[in-house]
C-alpha cells in the first residue's frame, strides 16, 4: 500500500508538471511531447486503481492517434506561430475574464466537496473472484447500452464523412484513375517495341 501511494504521487506530480509545460512551452512540438508524457502518466494512475482497460484506451487512442496526429500536423504544416501571436493582444481581456471565471469555479469545486463516511472502507482495486473490469465494461456496453453505443458510432461516421466531403476539392487537369478503361486496354496499346541499333543507345 505504501508503494502504491508513493507511485501515485510520482505519477500525479509528473502529470501536473507536464500539463503546465504543455501550456507554457513556446515550441508547439515540445507541447505535444509533454502532452504525450502526461497521457502516459495518467494511464499509470488508471493502472494503480485497477482500471487497466481505461489505461490501455488512453495510451492506444490518445497517445497513438490524437497526440501523434497533433505532432505530425504541427510539423508538416510549418505554421508561423510568431505571426499568429501578433493578434493575441486583442483578446487578452476576454481570455483573462474566462480564465478568472474558470479559476473561481475550480476553487469553489475544490473547497465545497467532502469525503463520504464510507470512503475508508472502499477498495482501491477490483475484488478478487469477481468479473474482470474489462469484461464488465464490455458486458454493460454491449447489453444495456448497445443502441446508444451504435448510435455514437454512427454519429462519428457521419462526422467523418462530412469532414471528407467539406474538404474535398475538384481540381481541373488532375488525372483520375478509370478502372474500366484500364481493363479494356489491349496489350498492343500498353507495350511499344522500339528497335534500337547496337551501340547507339535509346
């Protein structure tokens, strides 16, 4: 138990430090790398409480897809962040107001909650002999909430197709593949025999 508590403080401290570095780093690539490290440490926190499925999803989905996608987008677009920061001063007051409201809400949330009387008796990990938590999540999703789960998948599919349609642009002069024309071509049209005299080259 002491080792678990020690690891909790290690993971939590690194996660908070990485979150601060994500916001304060001037280089966006460094911010994405700190974000990946924060995800890994958050996954470690999930493992400590026995939620290994959530830890795996956090690593596979967020680190393996979202964070890496951010990294490649930032590196490939080569955005000039110096030009973008020139217009930040116009929104300083709005940002300060929203930040102040968020800070007050977080302070109220942190000072108003209390621990329940039965918290000390709760177990931190899965009880031995019961259903594994990954299996329990699957049973709940695919039995009680199967229609909502499929509906969420359809919404994401429609969103993906909408993004593809909105970003698809027809460019004139671009050669497109026509499979029917390729299949109907004869071998005479595909191969051209050229007689080259010896020593003269092509």
